[in-house]
C-alpha cells in the first residue's frame, strides 16, 4: 500500500488476520472435499467490478491472498482511487485453486466495503468542489475497521477527522451537560496540553450559544443540527467575531445538502454516512471453467 504508513500497514495486517480467522479460511470444509491434485492445481482468477465506482482496497485483497498461501501471485490492474466501470478487471491472482477459493470472500468483502466508502466519499467531495469547504469523516466506523475505512474516505477525496479520542479535545453536548461553560473547557485544555498542543473544538447547537463559544476562543466550533437559516446566521456571526476559528458543520448531512452548505463557506462538513451508510460496491472473482 504505497500511500499507507508503517503503522497503518501493521494495523491492516492485524485486521486481515482477524478476518481470515473469522471465516476459518484455513479450515475450509468445502475445498477440503476436492482431491488434492485438484485443490493444488494452479489456476488464474480475475476480480471484476460489477458496477461503476471508485476502487479501494486492492492492496488489501493482495495481502489476503498472500496470507492464505505464499504461492498466490497477484497482479493489480488499477490503483486505489481510480474510477472504474462495470466489467473492468481489477486484479488477477494465480495460485492453487483451493487457496484462492479459501481467500475469495474475505478479499471481496474488503474491496467491496472500501470501494463503497471511497465511491460515496467521492460523491460528497464533488459537491463541495470549488468552495472552501472540505468533506470530513467521523468516528462512526465499523469497530475494528476504522483504519481501513478512514483510508477509503481519503481515497475517495475526503479528509479524516479524529482517528481516536486521543487526537484532539472535542466537547460535545454530553460533555457540556456535565460542565456547561465553554471557557472552562478551553482553559482546561490549554493548561493540560499547552497552546500549541492538542486542538480543542466545542459543539454549538443553537444561535444563543454562539457568542459564549466564540468568546472562549477554542480552535474550532462545531455547528450541529442547525436549520439552514440558523446555519447561515451562525457562520456569519462566527466569521465576524472570530475570523480565524475553524468552522465545522455536522448533523445528518445528506448528499443533496452539501452544495447549499458549502456555499455558506464553512471550513469542514463532517458526514458520518461516509462510513456508516456506504453501500458496498459489487465486485466478483471469476475462475475460468
């Protein structure tokens, strides 16, 4: 994975190992029924797209096939991030028939899931193109798959928000229910992390709280679940009072909303749907008869 750092590679290998264990890839009851000569017969299989979309995860698929058998040799035809059409060949794997069949579903699951996220991210990103707004993901990811799902968002042209709770301080409604004064949160963050340390962002879900949050001077303000008219007024107010503050918009943002919100000039539009509601792309593995 050329665009993945070493930490992400290690994380991906752990994810693959868990996925293969979940599928009992090394105890394939069906492949075990084939005579040894057929199970070990060298074949060529081709992964193909069943619909158009943005591809992501072929490197992961290669690692899956290789994890099942070192005899498997994979040739990738398209890079992650490329848009493909129905029927396009994505990769080719040569190796023992049994090993390919045992790895098939796990490899397809990764490519389909990650390509679906990349495709949806690309659709959202295209709606914000030409504005200052950028599309960000959230932590609404599949448990255990966050590293890969956020990689897929970036592949589709989106940006990553927090990878984990440790990345920054994001004060949301339930935090404010415990300690409602935004200034206390900012003071605590500056005291603990320093002014050049972890960023702090505070959620604001009503116009009445805009002034208090701006006066507290966090690094960013999260405008959550506001109506179009409230959002327009909120962004105008923040730009006037705190022009350098990062403005993020969130709260059930749909694809059809993005262009309208982008024209209000926020810095970020965060969309949980990129990872929690993406439809897997249709991909298949074909072995010649």
